[in-house]
């Protein structure tokens, strides 16, 4: 029998299932375990936006730098793919690819909780201003798609959020 068409049995030690198929491995390599890689792991993209709870808490300097480090770490930790990240003084915007079974409320809660915790731990002056455990203003803006939010949509979202918080803001300049 030709070695390139020899059938080899591979057993995954974490399960009792066997996998059979043509193989070109030698007998000494027959204990190698192969895991299937899914090519459709990320199917749905979302454009996401959060704004700080207080209008005086700008995402600049060290805080902006840290967000650029933390956001990819959070995504890798939860098996999501970060495709775009923009840290602006007034808002945080990113594009995320997730499995179709992951609801937006779930990943937004994860981002809010983890970034808030990290911000408060690393920036005590912000924690002194904010008595809640959430750095971010109530709510979030999430749309399906792989394009950043249009400026007009961001401006309107910030205006409405601040209005709901009790701030009286006039129209923002784009």
C-alpha cells in the first residue's frame, strides 16, 4: 500500500470519538491530534459606540493609550475579532466580529464591565468623580455592519444621551 494513501486512526484524548481518513503520517506520528479549524467562526459584524458617563472625562492621553491595549485583549479573551478601533476624546467606537449566537447586549455588557474596572483601577481620579461602577454613560449604540457610525449619528446619539442625563446641550458642531 502506498504510504500517501494509508488510512490512520487519530483519537482525540479529550473525547472517545475516532477520526478516520487518508493520511501521509508515519506510524510514529500517529498519536498527533488534529483539531478542525472553522473558517466561518466570525459571521456577524457590529459597529459599537460608548461615551463616558461624564462629559468632562475625555478619552485622551494615557486613558486613550490604555483603551487601545485593553480592547484587543478583551476581544481575544472572549474569542471575538476586533476589526476597527477609534478612541476619540468624546467616544469609543469599534467594529467587532462575533459568532451569530452572541447577542449585542452580551458583548456590550462585557466591554462596559471590563473597561470600567480597568479605568477605575488605573485612573483613581476618575473613580473619585464617578460613584457608580460604570465609567460609561447609560446605553450604547450598536448597528449591524462593518462600517463606523456616521458622524451625524454619533453627534445625535451624544446629544440625546446627554439630554437624558439632564445636561442641556445645544446642537453640536460636527
